[in-house]
């Protein structure tokens, strides 16, 4: 059977290094069979020091397409954190919720379009288990001028040994 990591590679992606917290919080918290992942910004962790790869406000100084690329990077960073924590992405039982905050001008109304590529990637990787509820809203600013910040809730399989 093909693993989630192999599927990811077949889609042309590879996992970056897991991002480190940028403040006084945990990157993820496990409660029962749920993992709550702290908001991820499009941090390029393959450079030292890591940098926010996609910055700006959609409708002012960046585009929907850059926002979509940023949403994919946020998702890859999240998967990297999960793989580091779980040992394998195959322990994911269900993607429960994706909440996206988009740095945009007040008149911007296409928030779902920015997040769709991230949602589509999760469905391609996890099939039915990747379908999730979602929030996509505009905000006036984000940390480090990031174009997007996404948080996730993931259900995991508990293996009884």
C-alpha cells in the first residue's frame, strides 16, 4: 500500500523541516484522539534563519495566486509537524477542520479561493479522510506580514500495543 508520504512525493511535494514555534506556545497539542495544530504561516524552513516566504495583503501588494501557494506551504509545514510528532502521516484518521485567516483588503471577497488548493491537497493525500470542515476569513493583519495563517484539527488513530 502506498504511504501518505509517497503520495505527497508523487504529487511533486516534499516535506520541509518542521517549523519551530515563533512565540510562547506549543506547535501542536494532543487531546484524546485529536491534535490541534497552532496557526501556521508560510514559513520557509529550508533556509537559515527561516523566513516568511509569502508576505503582504491580498488586493494591495500580493495576489490570490501567491496566497494559494502560501496556503500549500502552510499545509506542508503542518504535515511536517505531524510526521515529526507521529512518526508517520499514515496515523492520521481524519482531517477534521481547517481554519484559514487571510491578510486581505476590506473589499476582498474570494477567501475560499485562496484556501482551496490546501483543501484539495488534503483530499488528494487522504481521500475521504481528507475532506474537512473549514473557515476562511479575511483579517487586517497577520504576524510578520504573512499573507495567510492556517490552523488545523486532526483526528489520529490510536494504536494499542
